């Protein structure tokens, strides 16, 4: 049983989460979150904590940002677009129970530390920027770390926001490099 309440976008997402893990959920029903839904999320955050788990698309990121601004202590869980893609549709409801459980197990809270562990040069050194396959590497490493995909700027922000350690990044990067080599 997951202690925190998982905040998703819709009923289909709730059903997909319930197939994957034992947890309580709240659906926002899109970007226009109703007053009573905000009250439910506030109560859940206060009593158990919340995990924001929205679709890996533009609308999902807007909803995530809106909730996170109001509840900065919320944990964040991410699926890749590939994991959430099915028949031309993207959403948590399309992901496998294993991918959902994995994403939720990697949920991270924003760090209260204001220091920066990583700089742009760190990404360049690991080939996460500046190379032909950098976007693919950021996608793989982001999945391994549970911080989602992002362009270089967003990826760097998430590494620092979620207090990823150098050891965690190195381990994820090494694992992803082995995966890429085995694909060739």
C-alpha cells in the first residue's frame, strides 16, 4: 500500500493506478480543477502526502505545475511518453501495471536545499547534451532516475530540484550506456 494519495488526471488513470498498486487516488478531471477537488488534495497532502502523476504531455505538465505550485512538498512520479503511448493516445491509462508501479516507486519530492549539485557542464560531460543521441540518453537516464524526460534545461533543473546525487546519476548513466551498447 502506498502511503501517499496519488493525484491523476482522470478516472481511466485512477483505474490504471489501481490495477498496478494498492493506493488511494484523486482525479483532477483536467486543468480546470474544481474547488472541492482542491479541498480533497489539500486534505490528502496534509494527512498523508501526495504524489502528482500526470500524463507525459503538455496538458499533463501544465496540471502538474499547477498542483506543485500549490503543494510544493508533493512528490512527483513520471512515465515516459513511450510507456504511456497506445493507439495514437498518450496517457497513464495506456501504461502497463509494471511501468506504473515502477514510476510510483521512484517518486521524488522537491528538495528544500537551494544549492546546485549539477551544472550544464556535467550534462555535457556525460553526453546528455551536445550529441546526436543526447535526447535519447536524457530520456533513458530520466526514466532510470524517475525524474521524467526533459530538454537540457528542464533535465538539469530536475536533477537539482529532486536532489539527485552524483552517485545516482552516474549509476543511472552507466546502466543506460550498457543498455544502448546491447541494442547495437
